[in-house]
C-alpha cells in the first residue's frame, strides 16, 4: 500500500473543482451568486464558445479590500459563516468558500475589485492555481471576474463537455432563471459578442418574465399569492388546460434561491392532477419564502437541492395555495380533461413501466380466470392457427359477437370463452403505432407540405436541443429550417398531425429533448416518443361508429404484432372468462349449488 500523504493545495483544489465545477455553467452560477450576495443591482454576464474560452461576470456590488481579495482565493475562506450554528440560518447563496479557489485551479483566473470608498482597486491573476501577480488597478465600484481557458489544465474534464451550443444553452437558461429570481436586479447577457438579453430592474415578476421569455410566455399565466404562518407562496402558474410536455418549465425559487425540490415539484404536479392531461406539466415561476431555519440548503455540493424540515406540512400548503388559484380559473370541460384523448398518456419516464407489467395469467379450465387478455382466445378459432412467436396471419378474424357500446369508448363482445371489453382508443393507438413503426423502419414517412410556413422561437436550451435532433426529424416527416438565432421555420409536418398542431407538436418534442427522453443517438427511443405523440393526436373516437367498423377494428387489432397492450402499456381489452363470471354470480351459494 502506498504511503499516506497530505495532498498539495493545488491538487486538492482541482479535486474540489470536480465536485463544484462540473461544466462552464457551474462557474457562471458560483460567480453570479457572489455578485448577488455582494448586493449588486446590476450584473453583466459575458461568455464565449460555450464558456470554455471566456466567462466574465461584472457587478456593481460592495467589492473587496486587497486583503479580502487575497483571502477570497483561499479554500474555506468566507464572510458568510462563522460557526457551525450559522449553517442552520443560511440567508446567502454562497457560504462554503470553495468556489473561487476551485475555479482558479482549473483556469486562467483574473479578479478585479474595488470597494466604494477606495481610490483604486485590486487585481489578482492566477493561472492553473498558481498566483501570478497582485497589484493595484483602476475600475468602478464592484467586482469583475474573468475565467479563461477553462479546464485547459485538466484535459480529462474538458473532453467530457458537450458541444458549445449545448454548454451555451445551459448558461443562458441559468442566467434567465436567476434574472427571474431577482426582478429588481438588472441583468445583461452576452454570448460571443452578441447581446442575448438586457433587462433593467423590473417592477414586477410578470414584466421580468415578459422581457426574458417574451410576451407569448405570459399569456397563459396567472398569479398565485398565499400565506400561512411563516410560509409565503407567490408567483405565476399556468392556466388550467395549458401544459408542457416536460417539467423543464417548472421553476421553483426558495428564499430567492433557484432550487430543485421533489417536494415542491410533486406538490405542483398534484395540484394540476385534474386540470391537465397525464404526461403534461404546468409552467410555473414559484417563489417560496420561509424561515431559513426550516430549510437545509447544504445537502448538495453545488447547492442545487434543498431539504425541508416539515416537508408534509409544506406540501399541503403549496397544494392548497395553488388550488385556490387554479379552481376558479378552471372551465368545466378542463376539470375533466383526464377523460380526453390526450389524457391517456402517462408521465414522462413511464414508458419503462409497460415492460414491467406482469405477464397474462394462465387460463383456467373452461375459461379465463383473470382480467388479462388471452391471445389463445382469439386464435383458437382462427382459420389458420399460427405458432407462438410467429408473425400474425393477415386473414385472422375474431369470433366475437358485438353486443354494444359502453362508457364512451368501450365495445362489448360475447366471445366463445366469456365477455370481452375492448378499449377502442387503446386499440386504435396500437394499430396506428405499428403502422408508424413500419413507416419509420422503411424510412417512408408521408409528409404534408404547409401552404404557409410557420415561424417559431425557442429558448436557448430548446434551440440547442432541436438543432442536435434536426436531421432525425427532417428524415421522418418534418421539414424544419433554422431561421436565425433561436428562430426556426416549420415547412412540413407528418400526415398524422394537422398543420395547426405543428408548432405545439414541436414544443412537445423539444420538451422531451430537454428531459433527455428523445435523442437521435437512440433512434428507437426517439421513434417511440414520436409515435406516442402521433397516437395522442390522431386517435379521435366517434360514438356513431357502426357494428361493422367495430368488428373490423377488433380484427385489425388482432393482426398486430402485440395486440395485448397499447403503446403505453394499457390493456387493449380485457376478457371476463366463464369461470370468473360463475364465481362472481354463485360464490355465495350453499355447497349444493342449488338456487331453489
């Protein structure tokens, strides 16, 4: 075993950088939080080549004296914590004192700072963790930090970074979120010499959202404001029925700190349970204010996650507060939206659950014992029985007798072994899914050219995600052209969607891309997500369907490769076998079985 030694400071800082500085956006986050902690009313952010080449953060905050500037680049040097008890009452962003030395150890780091009463400022230059010089400089009040050649000294870390567009998208998204969290602070963001946004101090959250995300973003938002004891919840949330395809637009801010919290996210999703279809998520900009002693912000190295002392009480408060705003705005038809065609789809990530469904139960003597469909029940009387695992015969026909419709979407049949309840929507979805599967595998997806191309704009992260998957979409029924920075033009759509829904469909796909469930390097996964959206938009039930059409639907379903389940794992039909019916009708009889 090698001899135990104490690591040199430079190596220790590079290891710490691995925990705190994962990618360029983490540098921006740490420096931006320092600016806000310094009381800045104006913050300028500039970066080049996704943050690899240059990151510059400049503020008009309190600045630092020369000795403080030197201490700031030492590990665990901080002005925000004095003793362990202070960790229970954190009111600032940074407090560990690891960010600056960690960043300086993996970059060319320059810091310039001047407090308000000093005649001159202080300049520090560090290259790869080595202090080059400390000298006086001229500059306005505040602090300017420039980070160049990030990870040049750690090439192993640099090669794991994504493309410049992807890294830039993360920086832009973070800057927008912090601008939302601090509407009274002016923010500007510049990428490669081009201004992304420049937002002065705003009088309200709605104005800041309008400036950062555009006027369209606020059209479907409504205000929420509630208080209960030491809890205060404010912000903007989606109107009922207006949802997104991913959780990416659920922004939660605790004591002015943008965070990820499963407690808040689940409360938000549950509040919209009856007001959005399954698989759709609200857009939200939620500000939660509470006693700092009741929230732990020290559970993650980069302080992205928080933990609440009274999570159950907080969750109940958030749900009640949101419902107070949602219910009055809900139209009667929206409240029942889980019964619509779009409602039949589970949350993102549920696709794996279908594969884990239990297999159909074994048939009982004389009939089916459970609710799972039995493939043999529709193939026993086929004209040309097919061995298990072989492709289905296109001439198969079920020997079911149609009895009628029930519950707006179910078809009832009498089968040789029991009663069959066919879910028409699930059956349509399975048939359509397999049709699309064949088209995609044959690279023959019919498209419809739009008479007038539809222009649309995305945020930076969405734009980067779409560009990475653009060739896949354009090869599979779409025709999308880049039309300027973050602007695109939709020129053709697959035939399974209407031209009017084209832009909404693209937004849903971009949401899936952001969530990581749609990737062109995983074409089967990408196809599956696209086909599910197709099923969602194309299946519309008509109560006037004839008996002949329902029987043909059943025949087409049974000719599918997997007729038992919809693309999302729902049974397409269930069969109540004769034995099951007998048990339900006669289970309370005397042993003799004599009714009379």
